[in-house]
C-alpha cells in the first residue's frame, strides 16, 4: 500500500478508497495523497474538496482511479 501512496503523491494520481468512518459508516472517497505516516494519511478529498486526515487502519480498499487522470481533471 505504501508504494501506491508514494505514487499518488509523486504523480498526483487520484485513488479510489473505501473507508470506515469514525461513525462506523462505510464511505467511498476519491483522493490524492499529500502525506503519509504509520497511522494516518493526509490527502485532498475530491468529494469534500478539502484536505482530510484518514486513519490507515480504517482503509478497507484503495486502488488507483486511472493512469490518465490527475487532480486537475477533477478540479476543472
């Protein structure tokens, strides 16, 4: 998973994430990773249109959206 996070950071590749929120609700987010540590990822959430912090332990699934899209595609 770390390799995917690093690639998202370096190449601004958006990721599609299934996430278990603090309220135990499962959500789907599209995001671009900004920073990563052992417990959290800090990313730009394309759904909320702001930077958010996500607990790594709550990530249920994460995959690249597409090789051809970047953050600019979603913001315009």
